[in-house]
C-alpha cells in the first residue's frame, strides 16, 4: 500500500508540473486535490481537464492578456475629458481615508461634480464600505450616473429614428449604449436587450464610411458575449475580407478560435499571419512567439 501511495504522489507531482507548464488550471487547486484525496484526486483532475477541453473557453484571460488591447482602443466612442479624468484621483483618495467624516465630505464634494460611468468601479468599492453613510452616497451616485446614461440613450434613440443613415448619429447612439453596458448593475435580460441593439448599430455602422477596424473588433466581442458564435465567425470572415492587411483582423480570429477551442483554424490563421507581409506590432509578435512555441 505504501509503495502504491509513493507511486501515486510521484505521478501526481509530474501531473501538477505539467498543469503549471500548460496552464491547464490553477495549480494550487490541483495540488490540494491530489494531496488531500489520494488516488481519486488525480482521477478527478484528469476528468475535469478533459471536460474543460470539450467546451468553449469561458475564461480566456491568458489569451486576452497576450492580446493586451489598450483602454484607449476599447473606448472608440469616447472623447477624453481631462477634468473628469482628474476627478478620479480625489475619489480614490476619499476611499482610503480612515476618518469617516472626512471620507463622507470628500465623497459629497465629488457628487457635486459631473460624474460619469468611468467612476462606477471606484463607487462600487465605496458601496461595500463599512460606513453606511458612505455606502449610501455611493449607491446614490451610481443610480444618478445610470439615470443620466439612460437619458443619453433615449436622446440618441429619438434622433436615430429621424436620421437612421447619419453615421454620426449612429456613432453617438452606439457609444451611449456601450457606456451603459459598461456601467454594470443590470440584470442579464436587460443587458442582452441593450447588447442586441448595440450589435445591430455596429452592423449598420460597418455599412457606412464610419466603418473601421475597431468597430469590427467591437462587433465580434459582443457577438461572443451574446454567445452567438456562428455570427461571430461570419463577422471574422468579413473582417478579414474588408481589412486583409490589418493585423487586428487576424488577432480577432485567433481570439475567437481560442475561445471556441478550434485548434486547427487557430494554427492555420497563426501561420497565415506569420507568412503575411503585414508589419506586426509588438503585441502581435508576442502572440506569434508564444503560440508558435506551444504549437511546436
């Protein structure tokens, strides 16, 4: 029995090292499982890894980190407002102040300013503050921001009905919905409703002179969020046809294939990118190097 256990733990150690190298799962979880549940722990880990490889990847953070899409690229509808960006700093300071009275005063001063959806992540931290008054102010601020976002959506929705072919109106309307979706605090059904409208507007925009690489990226990302993978795949094909010399069209396809665990199309596209005459960015070069090694 002792020899069996020794053999088991040696085999388990090899498997844990393999998991760490391949990034199959959190190695701490695997280590805990195989250590605390002899024999069956390793079997359970193998079954879970096999099951994970048969479905779309729900947590593709590893590939997303390699993609390293900057916030500026993601905010394709937003204009930089220096005053609002500067206001984020006092809000952060307000949340780390130990004195409740000072924290409340700083937060109240911030509420008098023109706050927007970019402040919501910080306000969410304040919602969970141990001081109930601070929490109340934060909830009030979030609800006010969301009210303003909805009013903006309504304003552009009305203009859209009158000017459906106006690219600027389409951009503003789509941007308003994107901001609202980014604000969080909505149920799944509401989120899906707005996301479907957003996708529809993106498709319309791509038929105008406002069409761009980043609009295609937005479309594909939101089709993925809606789990409409067939639509996302079609959008990737259209993206490649419209922008055959764009690195982003290849990276969008790689991202989608990775999510869907489509190994053959993934490496086919990767090799096409390597063989193309596209001038690859540092981000693209990192992806090529990383996945060329993994595919070797």
